[in-house]
C-alpha cells in the first residue's frame, strides 16, 4: 500500500478532516543515530556543514585517531619543479593526437615534461586544516585506559556527545560544526579540567601532495620545519596563523573559561590549552578561515543553537520517505537513506561539487570531477533540497571561460567542460581526463530539472549562455563520417567505463543517447525563449550514428570485439544501461533490444568489480522497467556496502568513503519515490508500506 502525501492539500482541509498525518520525521531520523564505544580507525564520526567538516574519534575530537579537518577553501601548492623548461605551468604542452585527420592537443602528461605534468596533477591539493584533541597532562593516556566509553551522534541536531571515565572521573564532550561558518564548537565537562589532568591540544600539519589517495589520514606531521605557525594572544583567545609556502590561513580559538594557551615545544606546531584551577567546564570554538579573522568569534551556545536549528530545518524541509520498520531489508535501506542524507549535507554540499571522498579524506589530491557532478548533485533536485544544490551548481558558469578556452585550443566551437578540477577550473593532465566526454550534457540535465521546478524567465536566462556554449561544442565535436553519412562521437575518446582503447572507441551507446538528450534540451531552451535553433545542433542530433547493436543487444561502442567475453569490457560501470532509466527513453530506443541487453548484462557482467553508482544505476533501470523488487535488491546488493557509520565502502578500486554511492542511492530512491514522466511513484515492492512526502518527479 502506498500513500502519496499531498502536503499542499492541507490548507484546503479543516484540521479535523486531515486524511493523512505527516511522517514523524524526527523519530525515523533518530532511529539511526550513530552510536559507538570505540574509535573507528578508518571512518570518523563527522560533523560539518558542506564546506567544512571535522572527523572525530571516540573522544569527539581527534585525540587518539588523527581524523581530518577539511574544507572547500583549504588548498596548497608545492614548490614548482626546478627542472629546466618545466618550471611553470605555461611550460606544459600536453600531447597531440590525431583526431579525424588533424592533430588536436590534449592535456595529457607528456613524457618530455614529466615533472611539470605531475606537478599539475598533484597541485593544488586539499589540506588538512588541523587536529584538535584532548591533552591529558603529562600522562600517556590511551583509548583503552578510558572506561565507560560511549558516543552518539544525534542526526536530528548534528551534535556528537561523547563520554568516558578516566581516573574514576567522568568526562563529557559535545562537538558540533556551525552551519554557516567553518567553526567547530566544543564543550568539555569534567573535574579533571581543574587539576591539570585535562586540556586541549591544537596541531597543524604540512601538506605534501605526494599521495593521490590520502586516506584515511591527510597531512604530514613530521615535516615540522617545512611550514610555520605564529600565535597572537588576546583575552580568552588566540589566533594561530599557519603558513605553508603561499598558503596562509587562520585558526581563531576562543575559550569561555579561565585558561592559557602554551606554545609548541621542540619546533612542533602543537599548542596546548590548559584550563585554570577550578575550571569544570571548558567551552571553546575554533574558526578556520583563509582571511584574518575580523568578527568576534561566536560562542559555543550561539553555535549550538544555530546548529540544532539548521539540522532540524534540513530534516523537516524537502522530501522524506519512511519505509516499513518490520522488514529488515527495508530498514537497512532506510538506514542508508538517512545516513546518506546526513553525510551528503556534511560532505556533498559545498561551494564546489563534491570530491568522491567528500571532506572525510583525500581522493585524487582532493580534486573534484566534472563528470561526477551528475551523481553528486542530481539527487538534491528530486528531494527538493534546492538551496544545497544551488551552492555549487554555479560551477558551470564559473568554469565557462576556461571551458571556452579548452575548446578553442583544440579547434572546436563552444565550451568543453573539463574533468579533474581544482577551484580555479584547471583540469588536471591525464589521458582519461582529456578524453572523457560524458560530462558535457550534464548542464542540460540540471537546467531541465530546474525549469520543471521553476519554469521562469530567470531560469531560462541563468542557463542560456551555458547551454549554448556547451551545445555548440557538442555539435562541433561530432564528426561527419562521409562513408556512413552519420555523425560520429570519437575516436579518440573514453566512454563512461574508461576501459576501452581510446583510438578505437567510437559511438558508445550511452554517449550517443546523452548527446541527443543534451542537444534536445538545448533546442527546447531556444524555443522557450522564442529563439531559433541553430541548424547544426538539430542536424547533428538527427544524424548522430545509431546506437550500436550486435547480435540483438546494445553494445559498449560501435565495432567492439568480444565485449561479453572479454573480462575488462564487461566490468566497471555498466553505463549503457543508463539509456533507459538514468535518461528518459530516446525516440530511437528499441525496448526489445534493450530488454535483451539488460538480460545480457545480468548474465555476463562481473558485478564483483562494480562499485559506487553502478548499483543505483542498475536500480533505476530496473525500476524504469517496473521491477521494484530488483531495484531494491540492487540497492542492497552484497557488493554495495555501507559501513556502520553510513560511509559507502569504496571496495577494490577506490578508498572508502566513495560518496557517489550515497548520492546515487538517494537519486535512485528519489526516482522510485517520486516517479518520472509517465509513471507516478512510489515504485517499491508491493508488500512494503511506503510513505513519501514532497518528492519531485524525474524526466
Ligand atoms: C561496545 O559495543 C559493542 C556493541 O554494542 C559491545 O559488544 C561491546 O561490549 C561494547 N564494549 C564496551 C567496552 O563497552
Ligand atoms: C596553485 O598554483 C596555480 C598555478 O599557478 C594557481 O592557479 C593556483 O591558484 C594556486 N593555488 C593555490 C591554492 O595556491
Ligand atoms: C630548454 O629550452 C631551451 C630553449 O628553448 C633549449 O635550448 C634547451 O635545450 C632546453 N633545455 C632542456 C634541458 O630541455
Ligand atoms: C592514440 O593515437 C595517438 C596518435 O594520434 C598516439 O600517440 C597514442 O599513443 C595512441 N594512444 C593509444 C592508447 O594507443
Ligand atoms: C609517553 O610515551 C612516550 C612514547 O610512547 C615515551 O617516550 C614517554 O616517556 C612516555 N611518557 C610518560 C610520562 O610515560
Ligand atoms: C586530578 O584528579 C584526579 C581525580 O580526581 C586524580 O586521579 C589525578 O591524579 C589528579 N591529577 C593531578 C595532576 O593532580
Ligand atoms: C615522516 O613519517 C613518514 C611516515 O610516517 C616516514 O616515512 C618518514 O620517513 C618520516 N620523515 C621524517 C623526516 O622523519
Ligand atoms: C621538506 O623540505 C625539505 C627541504 O626542502 C624537502 O627535502 C622535503 O621533501 C620536504 N618535506 C616534505 C614532506 O615535503
Ligand atoms: C624536546 O627536546 C628536548 C631537548 O632536545 C628533549 O630533551 C625532550 O625530550 C623533547 N621533548 C619531546 C616531547 O620530544
Ligand atoms: C526493435 O528491434 C527488434 C529486434 O531487432 C525488431 O524486430 C523490431 O522491429 C524493432 N522495433 C522497432 C520499432 O524498430
Ligand atoms: C521489456 O521488459 C519489460 C519488463 O520486463 C516489459 O514490461 C516490456 O513489455 C518489455 N518490452 C519489450 C518490447 O519487450
Ligand atoms: C571479476 O572481478 C574481480 C575483481 O573484483 C576479479 O578478481 C575476477 O577475476 C573477475 N572475474 C572475472 C570472471 O573476470
């Protein structure tokens, strides 16, 4: 039985006639509050605000385990190489590859420019802003010496409460992050504060950019002479300035009881806050910022009030789904949904699109990927969380000028969106980075979702120049093949699954469908504004190569050999299933062939090697075919795991967490809850009693 809640009908009905009660969101959310009694070495318990996050161990701080403090703005460049002719990024020339009879320059590592190529890949890298932990006087205290350890994260309020006992005295700690500034607020209550047995340390690491994956811990703690810290004291506070070459930022520490902060010893960068006699409660805040602090730092209580209000509003606004409590599969799915909602507000709602490991640790040097923007952001649109989506969707506008330059340098029209990016819009050198194309139509998808929700002039204006630039590139990228009389995509190129030989890859099924979808939206955009459609867009769209079919099934790309029996070709992302599910059906889609394709994928794919968003993709496709049981079973597939803290496990190929799995889960659940054009949601197994509120509808 399904109940679609019609919130807007409430105002039309007298209160006593309310047909439905709203879901008790608070009790559903709090059912999944995190609890633990020992530090999780790999996954932190996290608090954060989308642009800033703090990973905590069992003490609610970073006492025993150096979990990270990461932000949207904290980045560092290593010194440029001193190799002759490789001392500046303008010395990087990339590689020229033959592309339909002409040499096109691609930003790929050039063996003759090894040092500057590598520098451009690993710089800038995201930095760990600092570590905050308990100081136990001169004693060496280990976690095992703490008794009665207990910790919980109240998801409804965004607050971690930790407690334990040491020397027979209780210690209680609350930890939270301000929703609108990069401030962590902490309260410690204990008798131990009053006799020099308990205080707080603040430490600051160096950043090297040496590791592509810096997980679970980010930063270098023993290169103390490569960077410096300075402290400026004031009444009940101090500002620590941290200098790592050209990166400079501040930690504004403010405490609310009698205490002194001591300088580091032995050339380290570890400062110690020691409470005065009789202090039994120590509250403090630390605000990290790239600019010297101007305002008075905010108090613990003020931060706590803001934090609780923000999280409560987060849970109460937008969509919500409640799954049956008595069904264990449904409860596991509910757990993943709630924890994903929490973790994506902390890690996937910043000013830039999220990095795959969010603000937990560093993947790919902390850089974010433009092809992944779809998976990171699309779910917000269905869950009606437009303000969080709005924080980073401006990236297409911000990066438009570098996108135009990229296309121009390669002799194309329009704007070519990059790949592995830092906040300036530079795309890191890489063979795959420079040859992937499925990021191009993403802005069309987002623009269309926005227009469905906000069918206004303003929306048309907001996206017009972006869609035009990107569509111009897409049309100009397609190459007219005179022997077949159709437009080809590639070669050279990499498809979604990144597992083919780029000089052989032409007309991959998913990209053909997505190109047609994107150009279709761009055409609509013109018509809605009363403008004419550029004839080349339409011509390319109508004359793109047909979806490649072999033996009655769609295949990865045109002419692929032995796809179903070559292990490396029938693993990784099963992107071709995206043409029915992720994308609305193309007029060229043949469902008989598609049905045969999905059977073939089910039979032949190596799902043990699938990860991340593959399972949500499979779920969406199954749901689009009306198979709710299968959809749910993909979301709970044994290769698709979320740990006890809700972190999506990366698996063999990428470190944990791998947030596209969380964001993809919410996208799939959002589509299954809200339905899509031509089908009302919810689409869940028949015996599940599902309650949904306020979901948008997918295309
Ligand atoms: C910690 O929690 C686990 C699981 O709830 C339990 O088995 C274990 O005994 C607890 N350990 C301590 C030291 O309380
Ligand atoms: C790193 O260097 C690049 C190239 O000079 C520059 O564009 C970027 O702003 C720098 N980033 C940081 C964080 O210093
Ligand atoms: C650097 O460039 C200069 C001038 O282009 C050239 O003469 C020289 O051989 C180059 N040096 C190296 C080490 O490649
Ligand atoms: C693709 O072709 C280019 C020449 O256009 C060549 O330099 C490159 O090595 C080839 N790439 C692969 C992966 O074969
Ligand atoms: C604390 O431990 C360190 C290293 O583990 C050791 O060098 C030091 O002597 C210990 N200090 C005390 C007071 O036990
Ligand atoms: C502080 O008090 C606790 C118990 O209240 C005691 O165990 C500890 O030794 C004291 N520490 C100092 C430095 O006096
Ligand atoms: C710093 O620590 C790393 C890893 O723990 C170690 O490999 C390296 O040798 C240390 N460097 C110094 C200068 O002690
Ligand atoms: C610290 O600086 C020294 C001297 O410049 C350098 O050799 C070392 O590699 C640096 N350490 C790190 C972690 O970058
Ligand atoms: C600090 O350095 C001094 C002198 O070099 C040494 O005696 C002391 O043990 C060091 N302390 C720590 C905590 O490393
Ligand atoms: C779909 O493909 C099947 C199998 O190749 C074919 O028999 C059928 O005619 C196609 N349907 C359409 C509408 O083209
Ligand atoms: C494809 O499969 C779906 C679900 O199994 C079924 O409803 C549909 O009729 C099939 N379509 C064709 C054309 O075979
Ligand atoms: C499937 O992928 C796994 C890696 O996760 C690999 O070990 C295994 O050999 C693959 N199986 C086949 C049939 O290729």
